[in-house]
């Protein structure tokens, strides 16, 4: 009698992903997906050199705030595979810029009153991730606040982007 004995490895490798991660977006609201293969561990019953791959690939460019699920795959010499995933959160933490209008003078009316004008549209704003139509500008004191005497009012304009990052500037309104 003759027997053919075929030894085969049909056991999948074991894999452990890195923890979920946060990546900060740059001034262009973009960032490259990092390489997580060196932070992932894998072992196998027969293969001491398990290959670890990542999808999407390291270096993939992402734009804007989002969560990307990265799949890590361990492959042994017998092409057995096992996967795990981690979530990578792309975050905008850059404050928008704001430039206030120049100091202004307003005159009391014939009743010695004046409502503070709305200066929010007079600010110049910019942000790395939020377009100008979606940037919110607020004013303190609020537009419409009444003044009945000569004084200098310090007005603060605050810009807030879509990620809730904010920045402020101030200017004076001289009520005469």
C-alpha cells in the first residue's frame, strides 16, 4: 500500500488592529491616510512572516471631515487571510480667520438715539474647510442694540466654521 499524505495549512492567521485614530486636516482641508501596517500585529500557526496589507492604501488623499474605515488584512504563506478594521476620523481643528472693519463713527438721530448697525457682513472671513456661505459670523453687542448717549462701543465679531472652530476680532463704534 502506498499513501499520499498532503500536509496543508488551512488555519487563518490572527490579526489585531491598531486603535481607532484621529488625523488633523491641513490648511487645504486635506490629509494623507497614514500607514497602519506597522501598528497592526499578526501571527500564524505555520508562517513566521505574515504579510499585512491595508485598504484603502496608505497615502490615499482625503478631503474634509469624515470617518474612514480601514481594513487590515493578514495573509499567510498558504493564502489564508483574516481581517480587522479601525476607524480613522479626519478632523478640522483649524480656526477660521476674520478681519473686522475699520473703526467707525455713527451719529445719533434727531431723538438722540441710534440702533447699532449689523456689521457681520462687513467682516472678511476665510476657512480651510468651510466655504464662505456656511461660515457663521455673530456680533456682540447685537445689531439693533439702542444707544442714547455719546460713547465708544467695542464690537466683537466672532466667526465659527462648520467644525465649530472659532476666532474673533474687535473694532470700535463711536456714537456721537
